[in-house]
C-alpha cells in the first residue's frame, strides 16, 4: 500500500446524490479489491449549498476541492432554483469550480458499447456497432465567461449580452492536450469552430493550425460546427478526437451521448496542468427522475474510472471498473433509459457493478 488519496465528493442536486452514491459504492469495492486507502470528504454545491448557505459555491467547498487529489461531482440545478439570476444560480457553483480550479480541458469520451448497439438511433451500417469518440471541450473560457455580459435597459427595451472571447494562450493549451491525446489514439484530430462567421473562431483555427506543425503524426481536419453536428450522425466512425470551444463542446457532447444510447452513460474528466482533476457525468440533475431510483448511475461510475486513471494513476483499477460496467451491460441489465433487457434500478445497477468488480480477477 503506497499512499492515501483524498477525494472530495460533491453530490449536488436532483439525481446527483443518487448516482454519486453508486460511484462511492464502486470506490469502496475498488478499495477492497486493490487494497487501497481513499479518504473521502463530502461538501455541498449548487442548489443544496444555496439552501444551506445562501451561495452555490461556499468557500469551504472550493477549499476542500483545492486540497484534494480529485473531485467526484454529481450534478447541480433544478426548477426550485430556476428563478435565481447569475451568480446565485446552482450552475454558477459548477462554473466557479471549473474556473477556480483551472480545469480548462474537459475530456468527454463517447463510445458505443457493443452490448448497447441496438440502442444507437443510427442504422447499424452507419454506427458500425462500436464507434469511439473523445471530445476535448475547452472549459474555462469562451462565451461562458467572456465580458461584457449581462442584461441592461428599461423593461420592454432590455438588451442581453454575452461575449465569445478566446486568447491564443487559451486555445493553445487545450489544443495541445487534444493533439497529445490524439497521438495516443487513432492520430486523427477534428477541430470544430465557426471560423466562417466568428473572429474568435478564426483565432481558434489559426492557433490550432499553427500547432499542427509540432504534431506531424496527427492528421488535423477543421470542421464548422453546423457541419460537425451533421457529420456526427453521418459518419461517427470517421471521427476520433474532437477539440472545440466551451459552448460547442457542451452541445455536441449531448448529441454524441444520444448516439451511445443514453446520456446516462457518458462520463467526463476536467483537467488543468497537473494531475488534479474533477470528474462528473455529462448529464444534469434530471429533476424528472430524481428520488425514484430510475437514474442510470453508469456515467457517474465511469467518471470514477476516469478519476482513478487520470488523477490517481491507477490504470488497472480504472480498467477493472470499466470491465465491470461492460460485463453488466453484456449480461443485459438495463436502467429504464437503456431500453429493454433485465430491468434494474439505480441502486441495482450499482450493486451489479460492485459484484462484477469483486469477481474480476
Ligand atoms: P439533464 O441532463 O438533467 O436531463 C436531460 C434528459 O436526460 C432528461 O430526460 C433526463 O431524465 C435524462 N437523463 C439525464 N441523466 C440521466 C441519467 N443518469 N439516467 C437516465 N436519464 C437521464 O438536462 P436538463 O433537463 O436540460 O437539465 C436539468 C437541470 O440540470 C438544469 O437545472 C440544468 O441546468 C442542470 N444541468 C446540470 C449539469 C451538471 O451539473 N453538470 C449538466 C446539465 C444540466
Ligand atoms: C454540462 C452542463 C453545464 C455546462 C451547465 C450545468 C453549467 O450543461 O456540464 O454539460 O453548460 O457546462
Ligand atoms: Mn451540458
């Protein structure tokens, strides 16, 4: 036993706590299976933090995250807090964490499990039954954070403003991460922008093109975002790593999630320059499912696998979790979002992954 890791756990709102609980059960199974020591500490964020402390991102939550090796995050938001504005929205808690921890690269893998091929809405000859994409979404810049922003003016004549802004340095660091990841995969990188209309995208494209010279082994293509939305459903197998802006990445990754069968399957890792990382499903708090045991916990469990791999450098443990998930799907177990099969609840799915992990040798 080498060291003890510290993991901050931020369950959040809606289905966030339910799916995070299942990921924690799997973490406990990993601890037993590999004889490891994890220290977990829970903190409030989002609507839960608003209710308790009047702010979606309490200082103590940010501090806990800063001093942890990794953060496991559920989801935030919900109708109860939808009337709130700006910095008081639950979502501002998540955005503040991403920015505050310097997590500029958001890795969102979207792969089709062969066991779920029938859940893919594409015809089999298009999906190929097993595509495997990796979105690298810029996470701390662009229109999510650009100034000026706000609503001003008199009632009836108000104006709302947001600003899409990228510096060369911001594009360069996320693009480098994408080139490096592409080098370890199929050596294909697609950069998605709107350079035919937006100056910020022209700078994005210029910068990515300049860097391509340093990564001659990677084949780079540029795709406009409208075309990318179409190509994703026409030729998902021709795409591999896709690097794009904060907002385009948000939208395209939900589209890719639908191609895999359910948004309840897609994990993510948000990384900065060091090993520290932030791990969350790409889905939201799904208020329509909260508290009913219907949410799919696999996105949260696969986010835990990414945490083990990227922040804790435990590739074997990560692979074991991923294998366990694959086995449970292959055996036909399905939460309601995954369609027909052997029906299971959120908790049931978690228990099956734990069981498969314990049996994996
Ligand atoms: P959502 O992702 O919560 O839900 C979209 C659809 O997907 C819903 O039909 C939901 O039932 C389904 N879904 C989501 N997760 C699922 C799971 N694990 N298993 C099965 N089905 C699942 O997006 P939304 O409805 O647009 O947003 C709801 C709230 O979540 C909003 O307040 C939004 O701001 C917030 N949100 C938070 C995050 C986050 O915390 N990272 C991400 C997206 C949305
Ligand atoms: C996501 C979510 C968030 C985003 C919201 C809740 C701030 O949609 O993580 O995909 O837009 O980044
Ligand atoms: Mn989103």
